[in-house]
């Protein structure tokens, strides 16, 4: 999380502001096990943050909790938004009466498998704990993040990690060297609940080699990471949205180490040999009006 703390004057009174960056992620591998008694599935996923990010400003303004979305994205501003639920959860737990306005600028595509909503919630949680001077240790923060959503705990730190359980059991990995990425998001909606329902009842096959992926990340072997990338949702989601496979094929035609769908989709990403290769493939993909394209790179704040 990137944070800048400042002071502004409004109506003659000092006002705190926090400026935060909420980074997207890609799933280098994603495996899914049986459904648990709480309705979640056991997962095992190697994830990494990327430089594509939303921007959030927290300020003491207005009354209660107010969410403002700047860019007209189709993002709710009420309790359906995780950042609003994050603020209200902390307000209730710690009897906070001070107002907060949460200004959100979306750059991460919505409902694309890139974790934008979860990342927004994680940095809002960290920012409000700082702004409101709440006493929470790391274990308590993790518990609150887990309440908000399966991917939220990962974004408390970001970088590289393997997530297990429903996403809350994290083992952090050394971040990859800076690697350029082409990100292509088909303009279709894929809900997480729908994607899970598409998984075959007898289990998925083939499965990613998570142990080898973890070792490749530890060795900073981007070429091997690309070769091992696999997401068990890709084939089942692509049956309904064949553009996913087409995008993957087109990315692999470039100087790519590998390509895969992220999360439950529909965004597809490729690890590219260099920036020029990434931009060349991106230019080709942008010819399709049904695809939103970004050039980004792996990112870890604490590298």
C-alpha cells in the first residue's frame, strides 16, 4: 500500500487526507479443491501484484461514511461497495464517530479476476486504522480482512504469495523481477459464483503444479513461471466466453513466456519478454473493440 498523509483546510478547520494506491493482482496458478462446510472452496493459488492500480483518498469530511467514484465506472457507492463496508465495520467495532469520505478512482477493470474490489478494501482498512489511530495487531488485521473477502488478506501486503484455505492462509514469496505484462479484458461479465458453479462435480483436471510454480518464483525464473501458469477455471469459463482462448492464443504469438486467465476471469494476461514485446501485442489486441487492454508489470512495494 502506498500512503501519503497530508493536511488540508476546509471551513477553517484542519482536515486529514490519506492518499493510497490499491494494486491489482494476477493468479500465476489457481487450483480449487472441494467445497467446505462454510460454502467456500479450498484453493491453492500463487498470486502476484501488478502495477495497475486504483487510487483512493480518505478524508475527514461530510457526515458518516461517504463513497465517491470519480470516473463513472459502474461501481456502487452504498453498502454493496467493499470500501463502504470496511469503513462501517471499523466504525461499529471501535465506536468511531468521525466522518470519512472515500474518493475512489477506478483503473482496475471491474469483475475481471484482478482483485480490484478486494485491494480497495484492504488499503481502506489499513488507511482507516492509521487515520483513526485504532489499536490492531497483524493477526487482528488479518481476521478483519478475512471477514471482508477471500482475497482481501493477500492485499494487506501484496507482492508474491501462495494462498491456501479460502485465501486467508498466506505464505509470502520473493517478488518476481520486474516483468512486463499484457492484460486483456473481454467486455463480458463473469461472476465468481457462476464460475464456481461451472466446475465439474467430479473435480478438475488437469491441475496446476503448485509446488513447481512456488519453486520457480523463489528462483526468480520468469520463463519457467510462464511455462507453469495454469488456472482451473480457464477452460470452463472459456466454454461460454471463447474470446478468452482467442486472446490467450494471440498473446502467445508474441514474445511471451506464457499466458493464462486470472482469477475467475475473464481477464487474460501474458508475461512478456520485454516492454517492446508487451506494447506490440497490446497494439494488436486493441484492434478488437470488445477488449480492454492494459500494459503493466509485476510490482512489489517492499522489494
